[in-house]
C-alpha cells in the first residue's frame, strides 16, 4: 500500500501469483465451503424422520398382513402403498411459497434476494454487523477497548469524554498513543 497519487517510480516485485495479497484473498474466497442453510438442514432432518416412520409402518403392516394370511405379493403391495402414502407431496411447494412470500416482503423494503434459502438464513440471524455507509456508527469511528500493559482497558466513548478514565501516564499508554499518532491518516 502506498500514499503516492501520481508520478513515476521504479518498483521491485517481491511476490507473484498466490503469494501476493490478492492471491491470498482469492485463495480464501475459493476455499469457502458451501454449508447447508438452516432450512435445508431442517428439511433434511424432517425427511429422515418421515422416511423412518414410513418404513417402520410399512414393514409393520407387511408383517401383520403376512401373519393374517394375506398372499406375500399382496403384503408387498401393502408395504409399498404404506411407504408411498407417507411421502408429503406438498412439502416442496409449501416451503417454496413461504420463502417466495418472505422474499417479496423483503423486496418491498429494498432487499434483493437472489437465493430463496438465503431468506430463511437471513431471518434466523441474530446479529448483522455492517457499516459501509456509516449507518451504525453515525460516520464516527470510535475505539471502545484498548490493550496495553497486558490488560484490556475500556476507552471513553461518550461525546464529551466524561466517561471512564484510565492511567494516561502508564508507559504502555504512552507507546500506544505514539503509535496511534504516527500511524493515523485521519483528516
């Protein structure tokens, strides 16, 4: 990173490809795993339960039919009928309609949803931290905690600086203050 805005210079290449900062970022982005969304996990769990119940009932009725003296072919047809009858045909349509309605409601609030499963994931989040436009910080970047002299110190975040105080004569604070001043590009 440089502060140079214009002019000419001679540069030296120190890394190429995956060893550069951009290469590392690309590696991190490509290494993300595609985990299932919470609703996909819940639906898969529900399907496993329904499958277990259907197979159990089918086998139970197959055995009962066999004990009652039905032909084995009739008992197998009974088994297949019980298993097929327990399949919820409307599950996919119901989930899709619910997610679509939620996406439509979010679109009315200027939120574009590209993936329907993302609607449920977004709805189940408890914390969203985003400050691209300064909405959360009111365009003020404020330090809340500092670490020096091997301890965490709470900074004063009140507007009139009348909140908590700390030892401003501590050697660790003097070093941290100097680093903050020298590495600052605030205007």
